[in-house]
C-alpha cells in the first residue's frame, strides 16, 4: 500500500481519486511514499528517505527545494494550467478595476449613509469624479504566454482589445492555443512601448526577480496600468511607486500585498486570490493526484519541475519488473545498467532514458523479478541517484 502525506488541506475531489484499498492518506504518517502540498513551506523540512515524489497542487514551487530534492532522487511535480481559468478571470477583473474606479466609487457611496432621500441626488452629482475608460480598443501587453498568459490574451481579444505577447520560450502547445489575432513580439521593449496595460505571467526566478523596475518602466508607455497576479517578487514596489508619483504609471493591481503598497489610491492590493476558487483547488488536486499515481504505479513523469518528462508506452511485462532509475546525466550510464542486468541474466524488454540538465531518468522493463542483490548493484553504479523497482 502506498502512503501519501498531505501538508495542507487538499480538495477531497482530488483525494477521492486515490483508490483507498491501495493508498493510505494522512497529514501525519510514517515513511510516506509521496507528499501532497499547496503552500506549506518545505524549504527546511527533513524528508524521510522513503519519499519518492512531491506534488504541488498549484503552479508555483517557491516553497519546495526542487534542486536539493532532485539530487536525492525525489521528483517534484506541479499542476500547470489546472488553475489557469481562475487566475485568468482575476486578471480580467484587474483590468476592469484598473480602468473603472469602482472601489473608490463604492467608498463614496458608502459615505452617503444617513443622507436618506438626498442619496440619489448626491450620488448623481458625485459620479463625475469616478469616470474611467473602456478596455475595447486598448492594447494589452502579455509577458509570458504559458497556460495562464494564453488564456488572458485570448479573452482580451474577445473583449475587443489589441493584444501583443512576448515569450522567448513559447511552446508549440501554447502557440497553437493562441487566438490568431494575438501578435507575438520579438522583443520585450516592443511590448513595453505599445501596451496601455501590462500583465505578467512568468515564474519568479533569479533572472526575473525585480523584473518590473526603473529600467523597464522607463521603456513603458506613459500612463500604463500594471497587473501582477503572478508573483510579488517580479515587481520592485519602490520603483513602481516612484513611477506612480511621477504619473508614468497610472495604477497597479497586485495580488501581493506589502506594507509600502497599502492605502495608496493608485494601488489595488489583494491577498493572493489568483487560484482561490473551489474549482481551481479541485482541478489542481485532481491533476496532482494523477501525477503521483502515474509515477508511483508506472514510473511515468509528467509536469515535473526537476526531472525530465518520461514514460513507457507499454505495460510492465507479465511477471516482470520496471526499473525506475534517477541518475546523473553523464556518459556510460546505460552501459552500466545493461552490464549489471546482463550479469544477472535478465532480459531487457524495453528501455527509455531522458535528461534535463545534469539530471536524467531511465525506465527499464525486464522479464522476471529483479532480486535485491541486483538492485543494490544498480544503486551502487557510479552516477546513480536512486533505483526503484515496480513489480507487475
């Protein structure tokens, strides 16, 4: 029986995808095979050596030490696209709030409490102070055209906006999903110069931290409106506030509250609501559970952030063994594996090996059961990180 540890509240819709006769699930459990997590900080956690995988029910993995876990043979999964619709809808709301001062208008109306019969007249008189503009015909710049960015771009087109996107790593799948009216810019500066609104959909990495700063802002269109529902660290708040004070930036809508951003009429802060819908939580949990089941039961890897995509198209041979080997991406690894299996007189029925940077992952199907001595020999081969057998 596989043991799954949950570090946060995980949607029951997802957990129900685990066959309860084959899986034990609990927040406190000894020697778990895998961990399900959302926002729990795992950066300083000591994991049991039995842990084979971690699945994040969401896209961001800043709370997981992915590189360290890769070195230990622990595969980290995320759920790209599962919460895309929820985040997209919040971005569209951000565009609208950046255009029409509905929050300030609502505060004004609430301030009329107690005026009784005068309220209608006072409201009509005061509405001139809350004029906004329409989205139709304006230009939206989308930085990052992954699952969320592509949906934002497509919806903005449906709202009548002109959309210019920038993504130097645009995947084929993402390109196919884009509305043909979305223009793909060759350079970042092209988007910055054209956009009336800018929305960011890239991960926070050492390369993207502080991406929105004084240097990038100076290349933006005067009066630009910024929407950041991606990661707080993408924006240098002090530089944006300076640009707001100068009028270069009209306003910012952010899903990441910070002390310096509060109580500013030109900044709308939210408490990281991007994926805070029951639908998104269900979708993320279902995808995370499927990833863990596929990995634990068949060895397949999909949507990992620290290991390569890898799968075997065939089932494990009858009475056979599937060997799942995490190893360093260095020469002579396959030769070592075949040598050990040859000495054990085991026939190889199928093999696939994929790499990602300095990490690689090999799946080998053999006829017959692999004995402990052979597993030990494989695990002792130079460059091997972890060996896991799956028996038919």
